[in-house]
């Protein structure tokens, strides 16, 4: 019975090859989008799940002032007290393990047997055993247990090991136990592991074990017992924190410590000093929404074509029913044909994935499998989705035609069965236009926002500024020699711009009790101020004294508090960190406002500009960072000169250069990835909608061949025939525009809400998109109608 149905279905496909091809291509496109969306959303939700017992691992954070931190500070910063917190946490009932580490992106030299390479992405832990047991890394050589035995051991990822040892990495396991030099320290290779998965919020190339951590704090992770509420453990932790770290608890600005489930960090955490840019549910909803809409377009295309084809088969269906076929059997055949065609799209999809997924992975920074067959779970989802699409697309003709009696089907005239009279067709077409206008409008505003970000004046020079990193000992001589390079304008020291947010400070105006906690403190020397090109009110920047300037936002805030003008603020005393009292009784760290600078966007445009304080001093130094402004037309020459100067000073660190423009751009990597994906999904939606419009128009024109011939015989022009084919779409698109307007507005507003600085939503854009949809549709429909209108009317009149 089923084999007979399959034969009938295949014969039907061959008879309607043109429309079946359209259907098949539409299905492949829809299923491809489904695969991409399922894969991307699944990847974003899979972060850190590869660790064994990941559901029992938590990160310890804390709240200080009004901000949450992912890094815990050491008690008084003393090396001998660096293990106080982790040891104290281990003693809390329910906590089975505790590890701490830091990460660094500083570039370092690595030497082995006379070979020297450069590498970054270091992780340093003073709890190596706990680090190796709490987290799950896949060893290729050596032993994770060996890494945890003592200090000055190194854990290499496969990529780092290949870079250091070259072919030796693959020819001999003897690299385990080899001693390599990183910077000025020697480390013994304990193990080589697989590269850290992309869906890990902790990323590193090389992990080091050291007895102390050269930083003010560390990242602390704990493992808790099964079936134990982490809220209960969190409560115990806060109760014991006064004993574990009394100096922190006594601080009046301290609030509490808290636990974050490891698997939730990527999507549900965005606190200070995150290890990796967090995911964003808004992006997931947007991509998921686009995928659903495109699937609906696919479904409507499929349903439209199926309804059209089956509407021409009334007599054959009547004959089947007259010969005893039951309504259920007819409906089942329709559904079988729909499902079969949908399943035929799956192997074609598999071929398409092998070609496109690698590029998609590169675009989105994910690691989806290019083989549909190697992922049973995803394959099952795609097959189920294909079956659902096939069933849904077949329901309408199954219900409409299978329920009619044989006599009515056999006696019906062709024009009564003509598909253009089905009201459901109009609903489907209107719905397609609703979706098309909605996602095109949202896509437009996404792209416009990214263009706005690219071109917005951030208040300082973006081009022609770079950061060069040296050791602190060589910094002065390096800068002195750089100032002699002709294309370099300024060489200064101080804070970097185009960075992620960092901790804010408390402050108050002298004589006023109200304390604020929303300011960022920055440091620059006068050369750096000129390198950035920041506009200030202090006049000459040749001064060598120490001054403090505040941004326009801070000035307006202070002026409002004091009820004076901004200009009258000069000379006003501000006290930062007023909660601190020195042994001599001085409250906080007072400074006098010497000038005002215009607002700058130090962070991304997602962040609202808050009060910024810049301390200007010729003595500013920032851990070997040199701020260099130069002629951007001579970029290659400047970088070559910098490299030559650096080579001449013989520094122990490798030269590292970062361009400010690239740093700013990297703040929006995730936004750009999402915008690119949305753009291509929108292109695919337009293509699928166009296929649907062309296919149905061709079908309707074929159905109206005799009518068109009669009209031509009666004197109708080609333009009149085209006009009659196009005019009904005016109403469809007008209705679709009214429905899609609020949908597109809401979607665009949700996307733009991620940014403090954003474009306005111009409502005329929706009208333009609707007009573009009509013009595009008119061209497609008109081209098909024109082709039919040019045919010989005598031949058209012979068509039944």
C-alpha cells in the first residue's frame, strides 16, 4: 500500500517537475536556515557543558560598591595570603573543591632548545591540582595529575605545542618532561591537551602552575556536592566570609559574595572583567525569530504550490473516489507526497552544509559540524522538521479536496477548481509579505546601527593611534627613540581607550554629603592627551604640573548639584573614595577641578557616558604601554620603524602592537557577526519569497492561458494583461504593511535597546520597504505575465 503510494507520488513529481523543483529548493533553503539557527542557538546554550559535573561547578563573584566583580581580590595583596580564600572555601560544608587562576593576553617569548616563538593566552594557577580536577580537559600526551603535583609545570594545548615543538610534537612523546622557558621562568611540560573548545568561557593556550599569582586578585571556582542547593552553599559562604577574608567584609563598600552556575555564565552574566564577551539573549531571539519567519515563508511556499497543483487534479480525484477510494486514503496520499518531497530535501541539505558551514563557523565564531550525518540529534531534528513541514503543507488540499464527493469533483468545471479563487491563497500571500516586510525592516535598522557605530565621532582620534607594549624597564628609552621617527606625532603614557568597562569609583563634592559611585578614573600624560586629540578647556597642554580635568557629563552633574554654571566649577574640590580615611585623618583623595573635556566614548556605544576624571601628569606610567599617534597614511612605514626601534633596545618581551581602531572594532565583534547573519538570512528570505511569487504567478498564468488568449483577441494590450496580473498585489501588500509595521517596529526597538547610543527608528522606512516589496513583486509578476501575453492567442485558445 505504501509502495503504491510512493509510486503515485513519484509520478506526480515528474508530471509537475517545474513546481516540484521550486518546492524542493524552497524546502532546502528553509531547512538550511533551521539548521543554522538550531546549531547557533544550541552552541550558545552549550557553553561549558563539556566539563564533567559542570552542573556542580560555580564561579565565586562579589559585589562591591554597586558593581559585581568576577575577580576576587587577595587580602592585602600579600602572596602568603593568596590561598586564604580557596582554603577557607574548602572548609565550608558542601564545597568539595576550589581552584583559582588568572589569565593574560600579554605576548611572551617561549624558548626550547634554541628555538624561540611568541605566544599569548596564558593561564596561571597556584592551585594546579584543583584546577586539573575541577575542570575537564582532554589529554593527548602526559598527565593532568602530573600538572597538579607541584609548581613550575606547564599544560600545553595542541596548537601551542605544535608551535613550540614543530614536527617533534607528532613524532615523539618525549616532549613530556621537556623544560621550556617562558619569559624568564623555566617550566616542565606535564601534558598536552586538546585545544580549549570554543564553547568554553575560560580560554587559554598555555596553563602554568606557580606558587603565587602576579596580580591583585584571582578567579575562583568551586565544586559543590550533588543534590545540594547552591543558594544554601552561597548562604554558608557569606556567613563564613568574615573569617575567610575579614578585611573585605569590614569594608563599608562590600555587599556580599555570590555563586554563578558555570553553565549560566556565558548567557546570564555580564559583570566586570568577564573572561570572554558574554552571549546575548537578544541576539538569540532575533536570529531565532528570523529563522522561524523564514520557515513560515518556506511552509507557505510549499502550501501554495501544493494547493495549486492539487487544485488541478479534481477530476482524477473524483475518479479515484468513484472507484471506491475513501476520503482518508486520498488525504493520506496527499500527506505522503508532501512528506516525501520534504524528506528528499534532507540529502540535498547535507551537501549544501558541507559547502557553507565552514564559512558560517568563521563568520560567527562557532564550531558547528559540517556533516549532518555525524550529528544524530541535529539530523533527527531536521528530519522531524521536514516531516512537520510536509504534513502542514498538505493539510489544506487534503481537507479541501478529499472531503468532496466524487460527483461534485467529476462534474466541476476547471475554472471552478482554479486555484486563484481559493481565499486561503490570499491569506498565505499576505502572510508572506508580512514576514518579508518585517524582517527586511529589522535587517535595515540592524545594518544602519552598525554603520552608525562605525562612523560615530567618539570624541577622540580613532585612526592613527596605536599602543606598543614593552617592559617597564625599557619603556623610557623606547619612547625617546620613537619621538625621533618623522611620521610619529606624539608618544605618551596613560590609560587605553576603546576597552571594556572597568570598576567605577566613589566621589563627592567638598562640603556636600551626597556620595556618588558612577565615575571612572583615568590617567594620561600631556603627550597622550595630544595623541588622543581630546578637546579640553585648560588651554595649553605644555604644562608639566599635575592637573585633573572632568568630562562634560560630570561637569553638568556637579553644576546641577551646586546650582551653579559649568564654568564656575573650575577650582571646585572633589573627594574621590571618601570612605577611605588615612592614618593622618585625611578623608579620601581630594583633587581640584582644573578643566573640562568634552565627552568621549571610552567604552562601547552600549554604555552610557558617565562621569570621567582624567588626572594629567608627566609621571604617568601604565605597565609598559606607550600611546603613539602617527600619520595614518604611513601606517606600514611607522610599524616598521617601531619594530626596528624595538629591536634596537633588546627588550626581554616580544613587541606587541594594537591599533586603537581595531580595539574599538573588536568591541562590536558579536554585534557585527549577528548583523552579518541577519543580512544573509534576509537575503535568503527575499529569494524564497521571490521563488514563491514566481512559481504561483507562473501557475496562475498557465491556468489563465485561454482567458489571456480571449482578451488578446478582443483587443487587450500586453500592458493591460500585465496590469490585471499585478493589481491584486497592491491590496495584499497594503494589508501586509499595516500588519508588519508594529511587528517590525518592536523587533527593531528590541535590537537597538542594546545600545545607549543608537539611531532613531524612522517610520517612513517601513513604507519604503513596503513600496520596494511591491515594485519587486510587480517586476516578477509582470515578467511572467508579459511572457504569457506575447504568446499566439490562437494557441492559447486551444488550451484547456
